[in-house]
């Protein structure tokens, strides 16, 4: 990405015009908003669509439950980076056994590569849906484009361009106003969880949890907060300058709550839309992009496939840098390489090599016969499994005074963090148990 200095407003130093000392909302939105936007990636779109088509409104409750959980986890991730000025892998390298570091980073790397591959495959498949031609050409083009943009363009500018393309996801929200939804049933399912000890249902739950509470997002947000400490002159790590803590934690809280809120509202809209348009018409298994696009036909009409493809491509181009970048941060911190998207490629060769290699390996996975839509769904399931050990380690980091100083995690945030870990673990155990039972 471009490595020219970019002037950035420091929300922690910016005050409201009324002199209240509170940062302006426009200054607050940063890593949390970007993380939230990246969470509704092609894997998320496919997973929420599949869950809505297969189970109707029955799993809608999971997105009500995940909002406080995902918000808490991302706040903890951001707090770690802002307090220490380091990413999760960098902290583990200094304070945890080497074997544990490898045991956490290696599955993350594998999961990210698979997720990148699934996203690239879906982007190529969606493009072929509206433009025709060979899918392999689109696959190679997106892989090369994503790699080039990550290396030569600063991510903040990249997001500023692509976030408008991701706005097509609002079509799912608009569709809710156009289709017949049994709101009594939908609201009941949102408020009253329906628990089924069936393999497909539990796998669907793990997929929702995995695509919503994804381990690569933990690493990304912690690393971005750490990078901001270096990039913004007034910021110092909270360990060395505790006086900055109140403003920093307030900014993180608002940024993350808004970012995750937007992400979850769109996710819920996708589930409800698919439940009404696909499940309601007997479609319970999505195997192609064309089938998934049908959910948008009530609002987009003949342009449904185009709108769906724009959403897949836009969110894919947003999320692939986060997937590849979080992998690069984790690997580079493990080996103590130079890191940072603000560095020139020649100053952080190994860091950028990981980004390029992860993207290209992900593209190569598409040479397998796996269906692109199913690949997205199962990459979400894999993220749900990998998230469990990462969450355990992250909570241990946040609880160590030797690492966090006076900003050691306590109270409700600590409780929600461990609750998230337990929920994810129980879902994975349930998935394994139902597989053996079946």
C-alpha cells in the first residue's frame, strides 16, 4: 500500500465543538468500524444466506447473542494493542512458551489462507455470473489486484474507496421492506432461542459464530491499535502514559460498538431476507451464486445478480487485506520481523511476502473442485473452531498485570470475554458430539 505520510485525526485528542471534551463521532470511527465492515465479507454473506435458507428464522437469535459477545471481544483486542503497542502474537512471543505461540499462529494462518481462497473463489464466481467468461481469469485477476493494492496503496485510502461499494449490502435491509416477513415468528425467534441438538443445526450455529467472531479480526484490531500508537504523535502506550487511558478506552468503546452494530444489523438483514425469499419458497440449500442472488430479486429485480456480485466483490476486496494483513502481523511478530502497512515494501520484505504468499496460496486452493459458496460456509465453520484457543490466550493476556499494567481486564468486559469463549467452545463441542452421534 502507498507509504506516503497521511494526516490522520487523533480522536483521543479531538474535542467536541461545545467544549465537552468528548471526541466527535467522525473522529472516533476507526479500527472498530473497519473491522465491522470487514466482518460482513463474502464468507459472512454466504453463511448468513445459507443459514436463513436452511433454517428460516430459527437461528436469528444467534445474531442477537453475538452482538455483545463480538463487541466485547473486539474491545478487548483493541485494548491489548492500545495498552501495549504490540499485536497479540508479539505479546505471546515475549510472555508465553514458543510452542503455544506456534499452536495459535499456525491454525490462524491456515484458516486465513482458506478464507482468502474462499473469498477469491466467490468473487470470481459472482463476476462470472454477470459477465460470463472463464472463472479462472477472474480468480487470477482478483488475486493479483488484491496483492498489488495491499502492497502499494495505504489501507485507509483503500477503504475510503471501497466502502462505497460495500454499501450495496444495504440492499438486504431494503429488501426487508419489500418482502413478506412473518414478523411475529421472526421476532419470537430473535427473543427465544431455539436449540436443536442436530448436526446441521449446530454446524450452522458454529458457522454463524465463526464468521461473526473471527480470530483474524482479533489480531487485526489489536495490530491496528498498536500501529496507531506509532503513527500518531500524541499517542503513547497506556502502560507508559496511563493518563491517556480514559479517552482511549472511551474511543475504543464507541468505535467498536458502532462498527459491530452496523455489521450485525446487516448480518441479521441477510438472514431474515434469505429466510423470507429462499426458505419461504422451498430453497433450503444454496449451491450457486445465482441461488444466493435470488434473495435480492424483490428489491433489485433483474439486477439482483449484479447487486449480489457487487456486494461479494466489494466486501471481498475489503476483507482480503484484513485476512492477509492479520496473518502477516501474526507471522512477522512471531519471528520479530519488521511490520506495518505504513512501511515501504523494501523496509518490510518478509511482512509483505507473507501478505502476497497468503493471497496467492488462497487463490491456488480454488483449483480444487469445492463449490465456492460451500467453501465460504465451511471457512466460517473453521474460523469458529480456531477462535476458541485464540480467545483463551487473549483472555489470559488481558488478565496479566505484567502485560497490561493498571489496565488489566476486570468487571463486565472480562465476564463477557470469558462468556464468549465458553459459548464458542460449547458450540464446537456440540458440533463434534452431533457428528459422532450421527
